[in-house]
C-alpha cells in the first residue's frame, strides 16, 4: 500500500470518527425521542461519514471543482434517499410497536385475547409471548375466582357447622341447669362429642392456614409405608365397622419414603375417612401402596358412586363437599359431613413433600362406580 493510500485511509478514518462522535452526541440528546429519529440519525451519520471522507480525500487529490461537485452531489442525493428510507422504516417500526403496546394494554381485559403477528421476527415472537401470557393470566383469573368462591363457601359452611352444634349445646346446658334433662349423662356425652368435633374443625382450619401461608414445617425421616398404612387402617376400622363398610388393602414389602411422619399419616387418614364417609353400607374401601419408577404410590379406592367430570377439578378445592352424584352420607357423627377441608389439607401436605395427588373414577367389582385417590411421593 502506497503512502497516498495510507494518507487517504487516515483522512477517511478521521472524518468517520469525527462524524461518529457527533452522531453519538446527537443520539444521546435524542435518546428519549421516537425510534424513527434514531433510525434517521443512523442514516445521516453513515451518509455524512462518507460525504466528509470523500470531500476531504478529494481536496487532497486536487481534483477539479466540477468533479468535486459531482461527487458531493452524488453523496448528498444518496444521503437524502437513505434518510427517507430510514424514516419510512422508522414509521413502520413505530406502527408495529404501537400495535404491540395496544396488545399489551388488552392483556388487562378479561376474556379471549388474540395477538396479531406483525413486523420482523422479534416482534412476532413478542406477540406470541403476549398471547401465552394472556392465556396464563386468564387461567389465573379463573383460579382466583374459584378460590374466592371456595372461601365464601367455607365461611358459609363453617358458620353453619359451628352454629348448629352450638345451638344444640346451649339447649342441652340449659336443660341441665334447669334440671329438665331426662338423661343428664347422655347430654354430657353429646356435648363432649360436639366439642370434640368443633375442635377437629378448628384444628383443620389452623392446619390449612399454615399450608396456605407457607409456614408448615416438615420433619422428614425414613417412614415404613406398610406400618403407616396399618396404623391408619386400625384407627379407621371402628368407624368403618359402625357404617358396615369393609376396609382393607395391602402394601408391598419394604417400601420406605423420606417424609414427615405426622403429615403423611394425616394424608392417609384423611383419604381413608373421606372414602368411608362417601361409601354406602356394605361398600368396600381399599388402600394399596407400591413402588414406582421415581417414588412410591398410594391409592385409596372407595364405592362412592363416582364424581361427575365437571366436578373433577374441584375435588381438592377449599370447602368443596361434593355433589349429589356421590352417595349420600349416613352413619355416626364421627364421619358426618364436614367443612370440606380434608382433601384440601391432603393436597397441601402432598405438595409440600414435592408430590402430587389426583382422583379418578373407576368401576368396582360389582359394576358400580367408585373413586380412586392416587398419591405420588418422590423417594427423597
């Protein structure tokens, strides 16, 4: 490369740096303006860098004024065309961004949302992400509405379940005070039974509040699943006998899981008592445990008559108590109609163990329908 070439390259570089520095200053001043001005500035900087470099190099080469004018005119016309193209492109980008802003504004409106894919690939990807976000927001709204409905139902049902026994206990205590009770000992036993039932309800509410607040503390240790299931069956057997429900099951030998013993025991007990509550006389409730590829699986099957498909998603909702499709409850007060907290507690405890719980309808041996609750827990 000759010295002339080096000199021309140096002049061109110096001109481009000078114009570029001015362009950066202008870009900083226009940083809060529309993107169309930013794109126009890019075209102007590029054009002026070439124009200043050509002019400076032309002067060094001592070309004629006519030739210098031709070169300058070509550079100016090219620059004007570049600015017009940049303005058009900037207007298109502004239009696409305004459309995206309108789509983002419509995200806050409940209902279906359809994002129109327009502009370059990045804008189209952003439109797709807005559509996915809208779908997640709609699902969240539905869940929030269901939770709010469940809370209202819970307050209503708990108020009813507390008001009724309280009114009965008031009447019995007044009868005892007035000496009008025909069988004082039976009245005292009945009062104790109602108090115990309300205590269990308050304990369930407290446990559920801890689960929802995320403050439930687990003390994991190695648990023999067979022993835990045997204890749960033994505890529920008197209730099952009182309702003429056959209770049984089996667990594979040697199955262990790392879990909180009290929490897992409550899960199994709640599922068994829920099954007994909805199983008619002479029905069957069975619990089985087995190892699976990535953990253990516990299943509790009853003869409740099945759950309608539209209610499947509500089974573990707070305060959900089932529909008329399930077998009506008859039997002792120990398993009478509750406040719909048991299955919600089951779900909370299982998820706290990083497990999952689901329900399905299954036909039983007598061609009737029942429900099977499946609990899957990881090994560690």
